[in-house]
């Protein structure tokens, strides 16, 4: 009986060893494909996360440029700089510096928006500064700050299309489109 037991045990070991060898061979053949699939899956998840982060940064950039376009409106710029005792050239200089500062603070946002959007914001800044300078140059004699503000706002109201709202529409259309 012990000879039969040893023979049986050897057959079981042979089957087990053969099964283990077959498992190792199968694992060695299949594992590279499993590993490649897992790697592709990991890359796909990373790409989705990067795309989500990029989209959030783009959304934040459009949001900041919308705020910038709003803050460049002459009524808001001039209200922020208004002081009773300022002479007109200093008042205008401070208003222009305020616009330049706001623009420079948001300069990096051009990385996340279209060229059309960034060009619209840049054009708005340039035209706003030109407006402030041109209205100052057309003033006769000693004009009060309040009269200057009224002249600037009158010029903005006289335009067929409000450039600040037009720029905001461009930004909104791009982020929503």
C-alpha cells in the first residue's frame, strides 16, 4: 500500500508541477497584455484628469477676463479714482494706471483663452486709455473732474455699440460655445 501511495503522490505532484508550469507559462504570455491594458487605462485616466484641470483653468481665465472687461468700464474706473481735491491730469493718470495695472494682473490669462478673446480684451484696454486721453485733450481751460467724468460717460453712451458689453459677449460666447 505504501508503494501505491508513493506512486499516487508522485502522480499528484507531477500534475501539480505541470499545472503550475502551465500557469506560469500562461501568466508569462498574458501578463504583458494585462500590464499594457492597465497602463493604457492609467494614461487614459490621467488624460481625463488633465483635461478636466485644463478646462477649469480655461473657465477661470474667461471668468477673470469678464471681470476685467467690467472693471475697465470708464464709469467704474473713474469712480474708483474719484477724489475731490485731485487735479484733472493726475486724476486721468491714476485712472489709466488703474487700467494698466488690472490688465497686467490678468496678462497670463491669454494662455487659456482664444486669440480672439485676448485681442478683444487688449483692444478694449487700448481704446479705453485712448478715450480717457482724448477726452482730456479736448477739455478747454479749467474743467472739473466731475465735468470730465460726464464727458467721458457721454462719449461711451453715444457709441452705437457698448464696447465693454461687446467684449463681454465675446467672452461669454466662447466659454459657453
